[in-house]
C-alpha cells in the first residue's frame, strides 16, 4: 500500500529538508547537502506515486551516506 504524501513530507522534514510553495498544489523540497530538489504534487491525504516514494527514499539514503562519511572524518 502506498504511503500518503503527508508521510513522505514528515520524513523529509525530520531529515532537515525545507519546502517552498510552487504553482498550484506543488511544493519543492530542498536540502543544503543535496543538489537536487524533490517536487511534490497533490494534497497531503493523497496516495504518493511510486516514483515519488523512490525519490524520497533515494534522497534519504544519500543523506545517510553523506552524514556517515562526515562522522567518520
């Protein structure tokens, strides 16, 4: 069962992402350590698309790797 958009947004907030509103129902999520933004569309109660869940999971994994490398230094 797909996650809700609000659940993905909570994960990103917890990881340090910030959001900016875009046109319509779109929001752009950025993190200072990552060059690429994640764009959400839809309402918080909507089911997230699989590609969006993958983007969020990939971004969170990349952040984990970066933070682990920083801690090892």
